[in-house]
């Protein structure tokens, strides 16, 4: 092996002759030369200049020694710097120590910087700033704050603008809101509140601490905010308010950098507005801003959410043309795109082309296979990952455990649990959270709680996971115990508890939870909060309360959120205000599939089949693709309106649709449609052709229609199949008993009732409720608990006497039928609501024929309008007729 020829170090720049130049000029020339070496990283040149200092007798000059020390550290040579400080700088000053500390911090020897700081005989503000900056740059934010507190206690230096900038960044990184408020007070004390750079750091700090509202107030006081300052507010608005707030600020920015554009692309993509995210990326490119890896990562993720393979391929080609190399994040986004689009060969090809197939790329590919239900292949990939990397990380394990959770495969889930134990990952929070979710979904709450109790460290996800687990199991009290046990809660936790109450019929407790949520300083209701609240208002028909909550959404800036507007449409529909629901629907500029489905379903519930079909057809014209729910809604609307040809047309369309397969709900709607219209044999034939086992709902629909059309033989067959399913619902038994009774077969009717008793099946109690003066009043047949019960019955008796004059014949029915809950509610509404106001009533069961007739007649004698929502649909009673046309 031939040694490379020795190359002498570069000669230092010539110096002026001592006779021709002053001492100051020589010193300045040497200092400039040393700085040049430091900036270029020319260590050999710095060493040569060190020798020259010695030769000209300037080696002991402290100014040049400090400059040399800085040059060595800039060149990355700690050994030369240490030697110089130890052996040659006899009397170092505070500048010397600050230079050395800064070098230690930048070269990763922060402990040496702290040790030197502790030995310094004198410190200035730069000394404190150097140490604080070192802690911040290394991610030790709490130590930076501790250093600041020590500085304040020492009293030897006063903080300057750099101090506050550094310490506010540390506070923001930690999200310590209380400390942020204290720092704001100190800024005022030291008169830095008007400093532009400090103001920018202040805005950024409060954004990172989650107080976007206060940050926005500070931002409005800055006359000419920098791009960085505007970017901070963009991030805050996108995270805590709505993307629309962020877009408004983005559009008003006089100057944008690549961070501004990337922030909007990412925010839109993460909020589900993927098409808009791609439009912003296109606009970014057209404005001449160079797309970087962050842009491509967010854009490819947006394509994955849209399952837009065409867009994704164009971006893939653009990446190849514009980026010198593909980083792991962009590559992982490509893998995710192809995997989520079901193009697994392309996903594997991109994956195989990666030089560094890290765990992130493996996990994304495995997750893509899991999303498409290709569980066995995802397990195969997981095993390949273990073989290639010789290990798996916690996120890959968590992904597989989530797959087990979705399949409710507790057997494989236990195997993954064992692998976690062997790998030493059971202490990892993300693993424990995944296991809690898996066991909870599989119904093993004991194991889920056991894992929770053994966790050395729990995060909000852990607590929320247990809360959700017990909520889904119907144990709201236990869920509340976990909620109360949390030391810190975020909006997700509050939403989970709010949802638990609403889901299990405790709407009043849910509203109390919302009121308590509003008092929390660091929690701001989001779109999920209001969607949940509107669902609760819809369930109990609390239209006035719903209007108040709409006011809250306006106040917090969420009234334009598509998901919130969709929930308002559903609420208005379920509260009987279908015209208002349509106005909101027409107002919505960005309709998604949920919007269309909500409006179709609303019309369906009100028996307005033609309007529902009109919306469905309009949806198709606008290019929206119907999903499973869309077809259920339009078929249900045909059923409620007796539109047999139209129902058959859309059912045939469903069978031809390659993206949606006919399901149980679709067949149930068609059986109901045909049977209601009297096509009983055709309905029975359709049941026989069903690819899945008919449910109680299917046989119940046929049985109900058999009663209406007097086909007792087919009714017996439907009832037999219904009873074989051992359904706990009493409706089928009661229907058959009435069919026998009407046919004069009292013994058979008694036998059915005996069968109910033998099986322990009880008739579902009927009750109705309505909202008056922001209070929900509940009525049950023969219930005497209402404070106005005597007056209500007297009013009902008065109304019954009036309708007798219109031809109503009072039957010798049981007293409970005379006082059915909806009749009591009608009387109460007439007594307590003004004459011009429609009376809205909700009922848990299907309205009976007698009540339907009575309320039609009462609407005639009183001139009042009644809107009743029963278990199936809405009935609008006015001037002696009902919107259902007696077809229900």
C-alpha cells in the first residue's frame, strides 16, 4: 500500500511587517484570519495561525486567545480548545468561558458546559443564555426553565430579549400554560412586551400551550407580523379552531414561505378535506414555490385518503423528477397510498425499492393490508419484518394487535401479547393501549383492566380506552369512575364520556357533562362534541335545546364545519322540522356523502318518498357515489310512501352497483315495501331468495303486513319463523295475538299470550315525551306521576267528547288504551303551548290505529297541528288528515 504524499497545511495569510503596521492592525489581521478558518472549518489553518501567534509574541493576548478558541470549536476540535484553555489562557474572562460553553453545547458535550458554568467566577447574561440555549437545543426544556429560575434567583444578570425568546420556546415545547402566564408578567416587568421578536415568540408559546384564543389576541396587536408569526397562528387555528380559520389567515398573508404552504396542505389533509389539500399543493406549485418532501408526504397522504390512484401516480412521477432522493417519509406515504388503493403489487414494488426499509415503511405496508382485510398477508409481512430486521418495534406490534382487535381475534391477540412480553415492550404505553383496546373489543374487560392496572405509566389514551370499553359494555357508572380518576383530560376524553351518556339514553347527564366541559380552561369543544350533542337532542326531540347549541357552534366558529352541519340536518329532521333541515342542507356548500344521506333519511322518516328520491337522484348527478346507507335510506323512503316501482328500480340499481353489495337492511326494506303494498307472496319469495338468514325485523315486517291485509295463513308462517329466532321483542307476539283475536280465535290468541309468559317476554311499555319550556315531560299509559295528571285526563276526556260528534265511535277498549301515552301528551300540549305553535311529540313504539284516528280528529276540532315521531316514522296531523295518508 503506497502512502499518500504529505500535503503541508495552507500558509497563513501574510501579515504586515511590524515596522510598517501598527500592533492593532496585526492583531486585527490575525483575528480576521482565525475567524475565516473557523467559518470554513479549516482546522489545519487555525493550528498554523496558532503557531504564528506564538512566533510573533501575541500568544498571550486574551482577545486573540478567545478568537482562536472560537475557531477551534467552530472546526469541531474540542481537544485543541481544551488544551488551549487549560495550558495557555492564564486569565480567562467571562467571554472565554462563554465561548467554551457554547462550543461544548454545540458539539454535544452539554454536561461539560454545565460543569464549566458552575465553576465560572463571574457570569453575565450571555453565560446564562448559552446554557439555556444548549438545554433547549438538546430537547431538555425543563432544565432550560430551571436555569432561568436560577438566573432570576441569583440576581447577577437581567434577562434580555434572547433570554425570553429561548425560555418561551422551552415553555411552549412543554405546553406549560401556567408558566406561560408567569412569563407574560415578567415580560411586562422588564418592558419587553413591545419587542417584535419577543411578541412573535409569545404568540408561538401560547399556541403551543393550547391557548389559541389568547394567542390570537396577542397576534392582533402586532403591527407587521413576520411569516414565522403568521405560521404559528396558522398551526393554532388548524389545530384548535377549524381549518376555515386557518384558510382565512392563509389567504390574507402578504408573504408565504414553504412552511406556510405545507402547513395548509397538511391541515386540510388531516381534517378530511383531501381534495382541497391537493388543490393547495397545485396552487403552491403554480406560484413557483418548490415542493419539498413535507409537501409530497402530506399530498400523498391526501391521495391515500381519497383512494385517488391517478393523483397519487402523478405525484409519484413528480417526486422522481424533483427530489434527488426519496426520504423514508415520502416513501412510506407512497406505500400507504398504493396499499390503501388496493394496489398491493405497486406498494410492494415501492417498498422493495427502498434502500433503507425501516420499521415505519414495514408498519405502513402491514397497515395497508390490514385495512383491506388481508389479515393473513399482513401477518406474513409481519413475520418477514421480524426476519429481516431481527426485531420489531412497538408501533408494528401495535398495528398487528389493532388488526386482531378489528377481527375480534383474541386467540391471536394473546399470542401478540406473549410476543410483547418476550420483546420487553409491555411497558410501552402504545402497546398497553393497543392491548386494552383489543381485549375490550373482544369482551374481556377483566384482562383489559388488568393491563391498565399494571401500566407503570399511563397517558390520556389509556384512561380514555378504559372509559370507552366500559361505555361500550353499557356500564356508564364504571366509565364515569375512570373519567373521575383522570388527573388531566383533553377534549377526546370529555367527548368519550359525553358520548357514553348520550349513547345510553342519559341525555340529561350528557348535557350536564357539556356544561362542566365549558368551565374547563384548557379544553375547547370540537366538532365531535357538537355532533354528539345534536345526536342527543335528536334522540329526545329537544328542538329548543338544539337551537341553543347551534348558537354555541356559531360562537366557537364551528357552524360551517360539514360534520356539524350534517348533525344539525339530522337533528332538525328527527325533531320534525324537515323544512328547516332542507334549508340547512341547501345552505351547505361542501356536501359530503353523509350530508346527502342525512337529507334522504330525513325525508324518508317523514314519509316524503318523492322528495327523498329527488335528493338521491340529485346526488348521483353531482357525481357522489351512493354507499350502503344511501341505498337503505332511499329504499326506506319508498317503503314508507308505497312507491313500489321506484323501490324495485333502486333495488335493481343496488344489485348492479359493484361498490355496494345488498345487505340485510336492504332486503328488509324491500320486504316491507312489497308487503305493505299488499304484494305478500312476492315479499315471501324475496325472503326465500335472501343470501343471508332473515332476521326478526324481516319476518316482523311480513307479519305486520299480513295483519293489515288479512292473510292469516301467511301471518302464522311469518310468526312461526319469528318465534324460532327467540327474539325478546314482544311486538310479533302481540301482533299474532291481535290477528287471532280479530279472527275470533280467542283460544289461539290466549295461547300466544301464554307462550309470551312462558318465555318471560313482556310487552314493551309505551311512553311518549315532549319538550315544554326547556323541560322534557314523559307520559306513560295509566301513569299518575305527572303533576298535572288530573287536569290532563280531564282535558283528554273533553277532547274525546268533542270528536264523538264528528263520528268517532268509542270502543269498549281497556282504560289503558283510552289513556295511551300519546293521547295524554296531546292533551298536555294543548293545555301548555300557545295555539299557533305545532305540538311535537316523540313515542318509543309504533302509534296504534286508534290513537292515529283520534289525533286526526282532535286536529280538526282544535285547529292544532301535531307532529308525532313514533318508532318507525313521522306523522304530521293537520285539519283532520295525516301526512302518511293512513299508509304506515
